[in-house]
């Protein structure tokens, strides 16, 4: 009986303080009766948790008065913050909700090695594998009117023109731009800052 | 006339048990076969909806029976109307939980 009373005492902490004493008194007297007529007193005590939880939820439900405009706004703000936090942590929702870092992100595709699902280094931009890109490149019928290539570099934003190539900040940066241009088979490559 | 609250089958069974004279939690559990985790929260809800009311047994009476006082539940007037509606909705509950012998007039 002591263990069961201890359990009831712990569970009673869930019950709103205004109802706790009466709740405890009722469960104690019921438990005493159960012990006299049945051996299922532990199973009986398990119900106390559901009861206490119900009282806790019910008390919260009705203690929050939405009639006040300030509380209503606070409640809406809380809901919006929670929804925003959840959306910002879910990849698909984040892509839909947050503004893209890239201009016209819907028209962009990242060319990258195919490393399987979930390996996209730029999750908010569609990914095209090297294989797909080569197929497009070698295809006689071009599916696009024009293609513009961007490459992420470690250096500052620099741009090379086909006629008057501007110097790039470092040898590393120059090499990256050359590699990109070579890979894409273009004389022109626009590099953006990382 | 206020519309009677629509009860679930379980809540209707509990209300029927109280109406039939099973006045405290464990006796309701015994007659309905429902677990304590269902019966007690349902009692709270029925009481909040004013379909039943509770009253602690007098200490004298409890002392005479050599036990702590019990909390008894009774069906209110609103509860009686709801119980009638529930009996029409669930005709079997009255047969499942007949009135206690001591409650019969």
C-alpha cells in the first residue's frame, strides 16, 4: 500500500494545486476499497495517471482566457512562432517558406556529382548530375535557349569577360574559374562569391 | 429547452451506472468493466458538464463502516435529461446496467 500511495503522491503533482488535496483523498479512499476486494490495485493506480493528466489538460484549456485581445494576440504570436520554427527546421517547408539566397532560384540547377539522395550540397536548388549535364551538352536538340553557369568560389565576386578578361584575386581563384570554364566547355564563366 | 449533450457510449454507460445507483468510482468500474483510467476522467468531465455532482460521505457514516469517507456521485436534472436521450441512442445500456436493488422503489 505504501508504494501505491507513494505513486499516487507523485502522480498528484500533475493535478492542478487547487484540486490536488481532494483528488488525493478520493484516490486514497478508492485504493483502500480496491485493496479489500481486488488484487488489481496496481492496475487501478495506473488509472490515476490518466486522471491526473486529464485534470491538468482540462485546467490549462480553461485557464487561458482568449477573450482578452492582448492574450489573443499573444497566443497567435506564439502559434506563429512555433509554426515558423517547425517550418524552418523541415527541409521541404524551409524551401517553400524562407526566401532563397539565390536570385531566380527556381531557374537554377546545381551541377554536382551524383552522391545519392540527400547529398545535394545546395538543398534549395535543384541538382543536375554530371552525367545528365553531359547528355544535355552532347544532345543535338538543345532543350534550353541559353545556359548560364555559376560556380561557387572561395574568393571575392569576380567576373571574366570573353573579350577583356579581368584579373582574378588569386591564383586559386583563377584556376577555379578556368576549371569551371573548361568543364562546361564555355569561354565565359561567371563566378559568384562563396 | 436546452439541447441535451451528446455522450459517447462509454460516457453514457458511466452516467447510466450512476443513475442506477452505483455512486462511487470503483463500483462504477466494477459494473461497467471499464478501467480506472477511463472511469475517473469521465467522471471529471461529466461533473464539469454539470451532468453529475459529487458529494463526500459524512465522516460519521464512514466511521461507522470503519473506512475513510467516500466521494459519491449523483445525476443532476440536466444529467437525467441527457441520460434519457442516451438511452434512446444506446438502447442496450439500460439492460447492461440495471438499477441497483437498493435503488428500486
